[in-house]
């Protein structure tokens, strides 16, 4: 049904509005590539989406005013609540849920378009049915897979990797069912000249059901250590599902937005896999996780661990000229970023050169550490990526590792049989002194011992990251008062 704008403006006006939205998406994504302009990029992209949604609603008069207002109100209230209530540490789970809802929406919208075409006695051509089938598979896999990934990150679903022949067989089975049903949806209408009948609709929902189960069995076996890669890939899937739904609806702006998200997510996924020295296939079918026994860990640690205290670390800080802080998920869990930022300010006031060494897969999602530190007003120019900071460790007086484990584990370079063999790590052991702040000697997601803890130049500061960093702040203030 034609809306207000369609009655007053030519078709070219709609396409021009979509073009403007697409340009805003591209510019927004470009700005997001640098921390200094990321906020502006987010605002520009949001503005582009608002323009696209508003124009679409007014042009096609999709909903009655009452239903539209109710939808906007409910969605706005939920979004505002999540923005305020969700902690930064839980942001990866929220991103996963957003990916899932995006994929699910694409699958539902594509199915609704098929029903709409049938109701209007339109043509179920190959282009429409093929696009709908692809949207159903990708969108449904994204929906169920994202919810499982969020459950793993939140500790609701088991985090240990599981790989069984039965699991692989189920994946192949559900993928086969989805592909066969998709082929039926595409081929049968074309054999009858594209004449629509209600018989085609159940075939579409068979695709959705099989793909939903496929998404579950794809993600359930993957360990929690690989969830950042999985979240990134599912983000790419959600974009691809949206782009395919754009072809179903013949909607230009949806195609542009979905393609941008899909491409960006895939590039990020590849970068993260390279950062772990693993292939995407290994992430999905190999599983990351070792099985060092208590005896093996004791052989590495027994008699070799040097425990320190905030007072001793403060003495090291007072003589240091250069300090590098390496954050990890433990800092996120403890919400220690503000105490860390305060410590950095104190050190800089004393003339100490302080930087952060950020590993690409530290935390639970891409950029997790950067987001946490930015929340604590740490300047972006102090956050150094692995390639930048590694050559500087040999000129560093003190490295403070707070809540990180696998990303500083030297076994990645020394043990070819290790689950993390070949993974690029932060070579913190090259520094003059290393202080590792952890609750205990428990292993990271890889499940293996970390010889760094037993090195001669390493001291262990046991305790909660927030409490430990605040103790350092208090001790440093007192010693410099």
C-alpha cells in the first residue's frame, strides 16, 4: 500500500534516500576503523539507519500508526535499558544476542515475503526462492548459533570444547536437510512456471528448522576460548543474511548494509584466526584445549614460583622508567580498568613512560580490552597492538600482566605439541621484570600450564585484579606523598 511519500514523490526519491543511507553506512564504517573517530562513525551509521527505516515506513505505509508507535516504544525502552544495565564485561554476550536477532529477523522477513507473494498471486521465480532459501539457512544458523555462543560466554552452556563423530554426523545431516529443502523450494515453482501455491511455504520452514538445529550443533562443541572468533563470524553471517533478504525484498539499502557488515565481520574473523595461528576449520572442528594434569603443572611450578606483594611491586614502579600493562579477561571480570587507569595517571605524573600491550584475542570479543580501557578514559594512543609493543619489551623495566594468561604463554613459541603452538603472543618475558596478577595458578582457556609464572624475572601478585590494582594505587600514593 502506497504511503505518504510514494503519493507525492517519484520512485527515484526513494532510491536517492537509500543511496544517501548507504553512503552514511560506508562513511560510518570508515570512521570506525580508528578509535578517535569511532564515536562519530557510530553516530553517522545510526543516522543512516534511521533515515532508511523512516523513509521505508513512510513510503510503503508498512504499519498502522498505532502498531508502529508501539513497536518503536517497546524497542526503544528495551534498547535504553540494555545500554544502561548491561555491564561492559557482558558486552560480548549482548553482541552475540544482537547478531542472533539480526539473523532471525532476516529469516522471518524472507519467509514473510514468500507468504505475501503467495497471497498476491505473484511469481515465485528462481531469484526470489533462491534468495529466500539462502536467507533462511544463514539467518537461522546465526540465530541459534548466536544464542548458544552467548550462553557459553555467560557460563550457562558448557565452555569446554567437545568433538565427536556423532556431532559431526548431526551437522552434516541437518545441513543436508536444509540444502535439499532449499533445492526443492527453488526448483519446484520453476517447473510450474513460477505459479505460487501454498504448498511451497512449509518447505521454507523446513529449511528454517534444519538450519536452527545446525546452528546449535555447530557452536555447542566449540570451547569458550574460541568464542571471540565465533561471535565475529556470526556477526558476518548476520550481515550476509540481511543482504540476501535485501535481494528477496529488492531493497537496495538492506543489500548495502548487509554486505558491509558481512565483509567487515569476515575480515575481522580472518585477522583473529591469524592472531591465534589457526584456521577457521580448526576453530569449528578442532577445539582449543589442553589436558595438563595437576602433576604436570606441579612439575613446572613447584619451587619456581616467586610471590610478591603490592609493597614490593611499588618499589619496582618507583625505579622504573618504562612500564607496559597487559590486560586480559581477568581485568574485565574484576572491573579493574578504572584502578588501572588511576595507576597509569600516577605513574605518568612521576615521569614514567606507560603503555598497554593489547593482544587481538584478549577478552571475549574483538576489541574487548580497548573498549574497557576507553571506558576508563585511557587515551587511545597508549594502546599498542602486539606487533607494535613486542619489539619494545626488551627496553621495558616492568610489565604488569593483569588477568591475562594464554596470550603471554611462552609455550606458544617453545612447545610444538601445545594447543597454542605457533600462536603469536606478547613476549613479556623479554622485559627486565614481570609481575603477573592472577587469582591463582589455574590455567587459561587452553587448559595448559604457563611457564612464564616460573621464570626468574617473574613475580606473582595473587588476588582479585581490582583489589590488587587499587592496593598498588594506594601504596604508590603513600610512597610518593
